C-alpha cells in the first residue's frame, strides 16, 4: 500500500504545514513534525512508535497561530524510511480549541482549497 493511498481516506480538507509537535504518552514524550492538519486531525511524522487506537496528548503551536494541547487517536501508520507517518484523529475538542483551529484554517485556506501559506492545494 502506498503512503498516498493510505492517507487519502480523509474526512476534511487538509492544509500542508511543517509544525513541531510533542507527543505526550504514558511512556514518555516524543518529538514529531505535523505535515498537514484539518479540523478532524493531522498527519504526524516521527520516529516514535505508537499503536493503532492509542490515545495520546499532542502539544503544538501553529505557524503564526494558537498553541494547542489536544488529545487524539492513532488512526493509521505507514513506515517511510527512518520515520513513521501517522494519521491522528482528534478526540472531541473543547469548543474553544475547535474555534481556534477552525479560525486558523479559515484564515489560511482559500475557498478553492489552496493553502495561502504555501500556495499548494490541500
């Protein structure tokens, strides 16, 4: 299975970004990189090993945007060289965090799905 076919099963348009994230687990903290984000989840690249269905806390600051501390579930995983690409599905966000995330996405995604920051389609 290719990385693209695995990650194309998305519920919401995604914005491509590069954003550092800390994954907080019961086994310790792991650094990672958010590759894309939507209102329902994000793509995570890391060397940390997580299990499908595992629930973790994620702490990150969006480029020029809010700092978020949210919970999510590991929805899928694909090995990519030395790292693993994970699909993270958000657990229900607080109304405030959902509003802050949606405001960020609205500000940076044009109606046709183009990322204003990079010029790429989502």
